[in-house]
């Protein structure tokens, strides 16, 4: 059986940093206004409670955990190889599958770019943190 050693502190820190990235990314002065416009949302639609943030945090934590698992398996041992692993995970699994709503549900390509830009940044940063914290 393959034993994988992961740094759980790095995973936790990367998840918290990802939540901060998301908070900044969707601020009105960054991409928030543009995202709300293309998503057809109003400010009143975005009244999130603790439940949404808890679910988002656990989803983020799971994403970072799986990324850490993959980076450990491929031997990413520094920040650069970790970030590169994050890029390839984004390109192969996120950028490709999240194009489907644009193609089939008439979602905006601009919305795709805004959402995927955030996820790309999050995976790059997560990979860098995990890779550097070996």
C-alpha cells in the first residue's frame, strides 16, 4: 500500500488563503460588479449566511487536500512545481469541464473567464504553498 505523507498545516493555510482570494476577487472594485452583471444577480441576491461560507470552506479544503495528494504522488517538491501542478489541474479538470455551461446553457463566456480566473489563481497559489511547505 502506498503511504502518502501530506502537510496538513499547508493544506489548511492554502484553504484559508483561497477563501481570502475569493473574497478579494469578487469585491465590487475587482470583478464583483462585472460578475454580478454577467450572472444576472443583484446585490440583494448575494446575502450569504454562515452556511454558504462553511460549505464553501469545506469544498475548498477538499480541493486543496486532493491537490496535495496529487502533488505528493507526482513528487512536486518546491513552490514552482507545486504551482505548475495547480496549473495542470486547472487546465485539465476545471477549464475544460466548466466550459459546458457556456456551450450548452448559454452562460456568458465573460462569466466563465471571471470564475475560471479565480480558480486558476487559487490552484496556482495552493500548489505553490503545498510545494514550498514540504
